[in-house]
């Protein structure tokens, strides 16, 4: 469970924004975790069932073949889904590390990127995404504000 103190500990975020992010994150995280887990399980099922194989004797094999995923693409999607789920968990626990030398914590930029990646992986059948979209909006506002601060301190040449 994310706390405002964890959110504030890793960046320049005021108390009100940190509390808002923590509340929205805690409301949206179960849905985000479920969606990420569903994607991981679906890709594992595709690998188990060898979704890229088609019976060459199938009467429409030539027509269907271009619409089938490749083994490499399914494995790449599984790897990305597992990494996304891991990142969401680290952000939730406040142990996310942007690099091996950085301290663990919560990063609004990383959270924004993870939420955007998760939303790109959703389908029309996923439910409970309203909280995720609200979280994405607040994280987008936070990222925009930080970009404005950085632009003010480092004017373009």
C-alpha cells in the first residue's frame, strides 16, 4: 500500500499531490495488477498452446497464417508483461529503482510510464479502469509540472 510519505520521498512533490497520488494509486492498483496478471497468463497460455502453429492441411492455412503471432512476438510480449507487472509491484511497495545505483522509492515518472503501458495493454473487456485513468491524469499533471520546472531552470539554447 502506497503512502504519501513514500510518494514524497523520491521527488519534488507537494503534500497534497502526494496524498492524491497515493489515494488514487491504492484505488487503482488492484485493477492494474489484475490486468497485468491476466496479460501474463494469456501470453503463457499462447506459448503453451503454440498459438503460432497452424495445421498445414487446414483448408484456409494460407489465409490464416499472416494473422497468427510469431513465437518470438509472443515471448517478447510475455517478457514485457512480466516486467510491467514487476514494475507496478515495486512502485506499490516503494522499492522501485530507476537504475542500480538509485535508492528504492516511488517515482512519479516511472509510475506514469507504467500506467500508460498498462492502459495500452487493456482491451474493451477490461473492467474497473476508471480509477486507472484518474491516476494517469494526476500522474500526467505531475509529470507536466516537473517538465515545466526543469525547463525553467535549464532554458533551451
